[in-house]
C-alpha cells in the first residue's frame, strides 16, 4: 500500500465521526493498539525533543525500507505516534522524504491539538524524515 493510500484510509476512518471527542477516542484506541516499545529503545537518543510528553522513536532499516517503532507516555500522543508509524513505516527513505502528509490537515488533527502537542507532532515528523535521510545517505 502506498503512503497516499494509507493516508486516505485514515481520512476515511476519521470522517465517520463528526464530534472531536469521538475522534480523540479513535486516536486513543489506535495508540492502545500500538505494540509496546522494547525498554532497550527507551533511551535519550530515541527521545523526541520538543514534545511536552515523553515520546520515543526507533527506526530500523532493512531491505531498502525504514521501519519505525515508537511509544509515548501520553495516550493521545501515543495515538499520534501510531498514526505516523502506520503511514510512514515500511516505505523507502525516498518515499518518506517525498510524502505530502495531507491526512494531518484533512482529519483536522493540527487544529485540534494544543500548541505544545502540535510542536511535538512537527518534531516527530522531522525526526522520522531525518532517519529516512540518514538511511538514504548511508545506502548511497
């Protein structure tokens, strides 16, 4: 599945709900479905700077694709981590770098986050793209 197809599925899933409390509940459910991050990855190096809550992000590279693992100590943020991982994981570094993440605007996520959570979202995306860039450079 392409990044855009995954994003469209997310947009469709969120479109079922009109009320943002229901959308938050869906986000929390997604976060709860995220596999727990192995303790060995909960290091300072994997901690995302700029997030109000603690967010760890681990990236692995195999067979030309980047695979992300992550976790947060805040339920809504964990849902955001889950969304980002579902969209960007299992894709090539170039696909990740080229991705236009339209789902964030289309589901109204950014406008319904506090400024600090919005900054955290930006920091997570930046880190995921930095991992992709690092793997791309390493491969070249």
